[in-house]
C-alpha cells in the first residue's frame, strides 16, 4: 500500500496522463508524447520509493524516448531515431542483467519491457505495429496483475487495452 499521499497522487497522475497520451496518439497528435514523458516521470517518482531500480532505469530511458518521439514527430526516420532506439535496448538489457539479475521472475519482466519498448519505438516512428505492442503490453499487465493480486492495476490495464484497440482501429482508418 502507499506510505504517503504523494505516492498515491503521483501514481494517479501517471495513470491519468497515460490515458490522455493514448487518446492523443490515437489521433496522431504530437502532444501525446509530452503526456508520455509526464507519465513516465511521475512513475519514476513512485518507483524510487519502491526501490525498483531496474524499473527506474528503464522508465528514465522511456522519458528519453518520449522526448525523442516528440521532437522527431512526423519526420522521416533517420539515424537519430535508430541511435536512441538502440540505446534504449542496451539500457533495458543492461538494467535487467546488472540491476535485477536474471531469474524466473525477470522472464516476465523481460517480456513486458520488450512490449513497452516495442510500443514506444514503433509509435515513435508512426508505425501501426506500436498499437499491437500496446495491446500486448496491456494484456500481459492484466495477467501479471491478476497473478500479483493488484486488481485496480488490472482495471487500468483493461481500459488501456481498449485504448490500444481504439488506436489501432483509428490508425487503420487513417491509412485507408
């Protein structure tokens, strides 16, 4: 449970800004990435107090990717896209192996973080595959939430799954 009201408010802000981010990105609105950054920053604050240093490291990299995606929004892919994306993958695997260690629990985290990275990288390139990764991320979050008994987290993940389906539908419609 929460040790203080500020952690509860930070997590609530993280969820609300992620909700807005999904809506904006479904409409290909660049400002969705600003909400992504805000969501990640508030989540970092919560994770610091939970001593989840692997997740803090990875969320920090998500802030960098969110800023990159905002700045390079609707620009053709070039070397900066690829360099930041590669850096994110290196940071992710480094944090997994050096900060967490690899065991049975980290396998589920590995799969979840791969979905998060895929979502962020592909949506940042305006590639519809990003919505597939968003849906996968949320379905995995539902399963992990159920397994861990965190039911409010499951409700959030169900809502975000529907947002992912909406974003996928909306982008397909825009491609027609």
